[in-house]
């Protein structure tokens, strides 16, 4: 049911003049889906309160409730078309009344961790792009048919939403900057192994894939209501600069079951890392900071190692904001390991001296389709210097692309070997004692690749060709005798 609903909504958006791309489709689907889901959540809470003999105060005033403006219904449950806005009336209400009303929620609370604040942020930063009120009427009715009553339905919805985010990521550079393939995210989480009670942070949160997958990893481990409360309220934290990415991230976490995500809409790199206190730090950091970006000189002043490379500034931020003995899994361009500029060398030295860089997972080309960027994953623990690094070269045995991405099976060998860290054709250990202290070059150079057979000389090849030619002539003569 959900698959067809999403397809129908996309088809309507495709023919509307206001939505131009997959990015627009996801954004517009998000705000409609958000209000539909919020309506269902509010009704669930009201029903629970009624069973306990309590009253429930709805967030929305009556005229702005889904059942009032989006899909008003008759007593028999059918849509009341006589009272349902459509055409220009619907667009005028959404643009001039609904969105301004929801945007004011941000002004009514100063706590960014509340659902009220999230509602205000979302609807103060996006706008309705559906031009036709008739098209919007179709979208609202399609969304109203969605059901969120069971865990299975919610899981299906969150999975489909992830698919939309993936499509958006494949649609172009703007979308791809905040989507990381989920098999890679799961492999990183399986390696870092978070536990309930630890705080998990992503300072370049994007679509919140690392936080959502961490929630899915930890949820089955819950044994009581207190642990559930910890998981909901004080486990997952993130920051995001981009408007659309922030909205998608909030929506994604809500659909995965986190009602009031601890996401902040801010530029992480505006923070001076020298100001961090212990209360600001986290147990675990999981992130894929944007690569290829350049930061202004005033932003660089917030860091000890000056560089315009966005990903390198993020790495400094992550090291500084990680707790002592905290663990991290960070995706970064593979050039970080061997660049010879002063900033790269200084940052590698800083990482090796302050953290134990336990593993480097070398990712194959095509991990991020359409970018051409080669990446590695750094796994490190803060507090003790690095003595030895285990490298693993992931080789799926095929060319990767949009239609043939990484899957969970591709990571099975890596996950099975990361504890023992063996020496194989794909993996090896590097002692820091053997690393040049001036350059700290950690470039991926596999010493265990099997040697290729040496090429034969031209004279040897010619001699073999002559021999084969004689053999062929002999066979032809035998055939002629038979004929």
C-alpha cells in the first residue's frame, strides 16, 4: 500500500509546475507526511490518555488539525467534499494561514529539543511548492490513506522514506551530499558497537542515517521503560547546516520512532573547538562529513590546524568533542592518508598522537555513485596514541554504480575479521614505528597482494606463435589427406 501511495504522490508532483526535481519531490512529500504522521501520533496519545482517565492537550488548534483542513470527513468516515478546500482556496490556506501558524511554534518555546520547536523550525524554513490546489488535494487524500497503527506499518513507511532519500541522493550533487549508503552505515555501527546509555553524535547529520540506524541497532537491546526513555531522550544528537537536509533528518528520525530528535539547525564549524567542555562531549561519533567543500578564513580560526578543507575541519571537531576513551567511525576522502600539505600532515600527526587509530577500511570506487571520490573509514578510540593500524581493502568483486550499489554481504568478511585483524590478501597490519615521522604517510599500500606472473619477452611470444603455426599447418595437411 505504501509503495503505491508514494508512487502516486510522485506522479502528481511530476505533473505540477512547482516541483522540478527529486529534491523537490522529497521535500514536498516530507511536509505532508510529517503533518499526517503528527496527526496520527496526537490521536494515539489522546487515546492513551483517555484510557488512563486523563485529558490530552493537542498541539494544533482545531482549524489547523489534519482532520479539519486536509481531509475533513463525514460521520461514516468518507471524505466530506463539501467542506474540503481545493483549488485556489486550498493553496491560499496552506501558504497564508497554515505555514505561518506552524512557523510560530518556534517562538512559543525556547527548547530546541521539543516537537513544538521542530514544527516551528521546519515550517519557517520550507514553503509549499505545489502550485495547483487540485494536485495538492490529490496528495493530501493519498497521504490520508496511509496507516501508522502497527510497528510493521511504521517500519515499512520508514524504509520507503529511506528509499526516497536514496533516490534524492542519486539525483544530483546537492542531494548526494547528505546521503550515505545504508549497508556502509550498518557496517560502521556493527564495528563501533554502541550500547544503551552511551551518547551518539553526528555533527554533519544530513538525512540522519547514522542516528536512525543506531536507533534500530539499539532498540532490540532495551529491557525496561527507563532504557527506552534514555534511548528516546538522551542518546542521539546531531547538527546540520543545510535547510533541506535538516528537515529530512528530523522527519527521518521521527518516522523511525524518535518523537523529538535532538537535532540542531546550525553550522557545526562555527563552533570554536577550544571552548568545548566535558559536558559537551560524546561517547560515540559516527559521521560522513561533506567532502570537497571549502571554508572561509574566519571559520578556520575556530580550529588549531588551519585548512579550507571542510572534511579536515570536521575531523578536528570530532576528535575534540569525543570523550576520553570514546569511539568513532568517520568516513573521509582517502587522500587524507597521504596528502603532503602542512595541514594534512599536522592533522594525521594529531590523530595518531591523541587517538588510537585502530582500523582503516578502504572503500572501493563507486561507493558514492556519481562523485568519483575514493573514501576510507577511520575507526579510532580517543586517549592513547596509535601503535598499530589494521587495514582492510573492501573488494565486492564487481563494478559499483547507481544500479549496482554495495550490499550487506559485501561487508561480511570485514566484520568477521575485525576482531582478529589477520594478514590476508585484503588486509594487513601497519606498525607506527615504520611510518615516516616527518610525513606520517598512512597511504593504502597493500603489501599482501599476490604477485602477478612476470610478462614474457617478445622473443618468447614469437617463438610460441611459430610453434603454434607449425602445429596448425600439420593439422591442415592431415585433413587434406583425409579429404
